[in-house]
C-alpha cells in the first residue's frame, strides 16, 4: 500500500467508520489487485476504492476523461497496449477481468451488484473538490451504467482526516505526521513563532 492509499485507508477507517482491506488480489487476475475494499457494519455498505493520485496539477485528469481509468480499475478492461510479440498482452487477447473482480467481491462477502465504487484523485479538475462528485459512468463493454463517487484527496479526504485525528498521539506514523502538520497549521496561524 503506497502513501496515498494509506491515507485513504485511514480516512475510510477513522472518518467513515469502515473496516478495510488493502491491496486485495483479484481472484484469478493476472497481476491485478483492488486498491482498497471497505465495509460499514451499521449501514452494510460495501465499497471498492481506487486511488489515482499525483499532486502535479498538470497530471490531474478532467472529469470527462476518467472513463478509461474507471474501465480498467473497476470493470476489468485491460490497458490498450501491444506486446513485443503479437497477441501477448491482455488487450490483444481480449481478456476482460469483470468476472474475476466480481469473484473477488464475493470472496470477501460483498454482493457484487451492491458494491459502491469510489475514485480518489488529487483534485477533481473542473469541479468543486470540497464536495463529493457523483457521476454515472457508462461501461461500453458491459453495456451498463454504474454510479461512481469521486473524491479529492487534497480538498475532501485530507481535511476530514486531519479534523478527525486532531492531536491524538497515534502509533501509525502517517497519522502522527498528519497530526503534526495539523498542529503546525493551528499554532502558526495563532501564535507568532518562538525566536531562538
């Protein structure tokens, strides 16, 4: 689990109150894994979360261009690429992992048709990142429309996680660092710096 996935995992655990499972290998999926699965016991909501984060503003994909990422990560479409020898990539073979993704949901006790999909990116280009963006994605190869929630790591997830952890002394290094950053922001905004 990379740093951005770790932050999202902490957000779903601490802010949303979910149990989480990171880097779940896709059942019979050729080197495929799901970034994060989360389950909320009270509401019985099951989530599949994918994290595509870079803090470079010029790499943030506009909302209307996220389709290929959704198809790949949530619905098992392979990337369009060619291998050194003809017909060696999943794309060239026409291999789709939709059934394997559903089998993975079932493997952890999720009902595939009830799974809520969440995409996390640095910012939601062309949208107000302080609020979740709800979109309806039409998957051509499945001939179906799926709701997907898009959250900004910068404007939505991080602020809520920092508010939740406050100044608590967590053993988790990432949460501790976020707590330090939060305290730094609060203290430097209110009190002049101590002079040496």
